[in-house]
C-alpha cells in the first residue's frame, strides 16, 4: 500500500506540472513542440495578436515583392561580365527587342545606311527607345548648328570679298566680272559660276582678278560682240579696253 501511494503522488505531481506548463504557454500549447517555446511567438499574448501581425507582415511582403519585381540590378563594371548577362541587364532597362525598333525624328530624310548605323550603335549600348531618340535629336541638332555656322561664315567671307572687289573697281565691277566670265568660257572648261561655286571667295574673286589681268596683257579685254573694220589699224592691247569698253576697269 505505501508503494502504491508513492506512485500516485508522483503521477499527480507530473500531471500538475504539465497543467502548469500548458497554462503558461497559453495559445501556444496547441502548437507543435518545436514552436511552443519559440521566443518570437512568446511576445504574442493571444492567437488574435499573432494573426493580426502576421497579416500585416504578409501585406508588407506583397508590397516589397512588387517593388523587387520592378527592381533593375546594377551591372558590375567588370570585364568578366558575359554578353548574356549584359543583354539581360540592357533588356531589364527597357532596350527594345531589335535595333530596327528605334525611331528618330526626320530619319526618313537621312540615308538608310546612316540611320541603321546609329540604331545598331544605340542597341549595342543598351539604350531605351526614349534615350536613343533624345540622343539622336541632340546629335543632329548640334551637327546642324555646325553646318549653319560654317555656311554663315562662308557667306560672310564671300560678301566681304565681293565688297572689297566692288570698292576697287567702282561702277565697273559688273562689267569686269562679266568679262572675266566670258574669258573663262572661251579658254577654260565649263561655266565660271559652276566651276567656282564650291570654291572659297578668295579663290573665286582671286580668279576674277587673274583673268582681268590676263585679258589686259593679251589684248583679250574686248567685247566678244565688237569687231574691227578691215581698214582700221589693229587695236593695241593697252588701248583695246578703252576703245571697246570705255575703260570699264580701273587701272593703276
């Protein structure tokens, strides 16, 4: 009998300890053994508290997942980066699938080989369609400014050279220039204006001076329509201009 009493007392003690542990665990008592003593879970007094916090973290996780889905990784500046990795990075940035999908302002006015060259270059650099279009516009705009500046400089140079020649020749300028053009037409190749259209003003008006001097030296500074009678004395080179053009060119 005493032995049986001892066993009952031990069992009662064990049951009491279990009941105490279960009471102290509260809602965690129903969890698997490996979670009952979890320190993070012990901060929640009720299952309701835990549920509210869990749902809150779930919403935050969904929000972060959406942000990470649009996240663009940084491509390491490393020579070991493979072409495949680089293409994945460029595609993530928004590069079009093909170079031909780039669109530039005024590209229909350019030579196809010029446009296609830059499309391939921009594709290789991984530019988006918006970036490529903006860069193309800036590049073409800058080139146009340079062309306009060069053309304006040539026009200013031509105007200055013409004005200088007009000042030297006075009211004989138009007649002298016409004479130079006729002489070129007779002894040169092609029309004077076409031949010298791409020359600098220095070359163009320098040639006019040269032709006028040659005309005076060779006696060809006479009107193509003028002639001499068979009985008149042959005009001297130095007198031809005076007789036929009434000295249209100033002489020093």
